[in-house]
C-alpha cells in the first residue's frame, strides 16, 4: 500500500475533522465582541480563522471598521484589550466547541485506515488546551483520538508559522517532513504545512471558506453550493495547497497518490497543486 510511505498525517480540528462549517469560533467571537459593545460580522470573524485565538482577536481589532467601532466605545485598542477579550472568549469557545464536536463524516474511518497502515496521526489547532478539554473525549467516543494534539499557545508562534506542525512531528517521531502531510480547511493551516516542508491538502466544503453546516450547505440550490465550494477551493489553491478536496471523506485517494509520489522519491517542493 502506498499509504505506508507516509510517515504521518497532521490534521486540523474544526472544519477538518469536527464541526462541519467551522461554526464554533464564529459564535464565540461574535458573542464576546457584542458583550464588549462592538458588533462584528460573520465575514469579519472568519477572515483570520485558523490562527491562535489571541492572534485572531488581535487581527480583528486591527480591521479598520472594527478598530473605529472599538475606539468609539473604549478608545484605541491595545494588548490589554486583546487579553481581556481572549480571557472572555475562552469559556465561550469551550461551550461552543462542545456543542459543535460532532465528527465530520469519514473522519473516524480515515483515522482507522491510517492507523492500520502504520501511519502516525497527529493534530494541531488554533484552540487552546482549555478549549479542547471537552472536545477530546467527545471525539474519542466517536472513534477519533490522534496520537498527538498541539494547541494554541504551546509554541512560541502559531499558524502560519511551522512550529505547531514541527512540534507534532517531533512528538510523533515522524520525519522527514517531506514524507508527512498537513490537512486543513484554512489558508493559514496550508501555510503552516508548506512552511514545515510537508505535503498539504486543503478541504473546501467542510471548512471556514464555505462556513455552513452540512445541513445548511445541502439545502442550497446546486449552483450556489457549487459556487461557494469553488471559491473556497480557489483560495486554498492560491495558498499553495498541493491538493484540494471537499471533505475528509474524499482524502483516501489523495493520500494514496501522495504516498506513491513519496515512494517514487518526490518531495513537496515546487510540485504545484492538483
């Protein structure tokens, strides 16, 4: 099996393996900003999705419209505001994430298949360890328990730096990075994988780019649904993803292809998207 040439696969969480549509962070961020007297839109909340939540909040406060609205209520935003919002969003994120912890169809089956092939499975996330506290046992009950979980704040820098990916690979004992794969629904997650020197696979339909639950996505008229997925696909390709598929359920053939390319001596560098 060509899968055996892959040393490890490192998955993102929300929008990749759980929480179809990556909804939990949007709910929590909009709520905490509203409680502070400044409304943010869903589109604004999704702009920097995938970053560590402290970095995400900092980016939101730097948006010109949000910065002006914050200044009108609180004065110019500073690091004290970032810390205050982060402290407030953590329990909201934990509650929202717990409510959105259902595995995306195909996640458990793929993890089992990788394990059977001897491929190590790790994960990295923009959630803090506290935000993941309820998710991990719920995911395990549904059949998904990666060997390594690297959370926001556990490396000096978060995505799109490669440090979280590298930490996962170190803890897995998996090398070289060119024989490993990063799977993510967010542009910054693709950047993380590329910076680490790994193969990257973007997920277009289940993640932040479309931002809808499975039920809501499938209620859309077909042209609208296809247009949204195509836009998300294009963003991930522009970020440099080697492959883009719709959901984790579609990953099997892609990973087989990557494994065959690794076995043939190919590396991720300069190979382009497929």
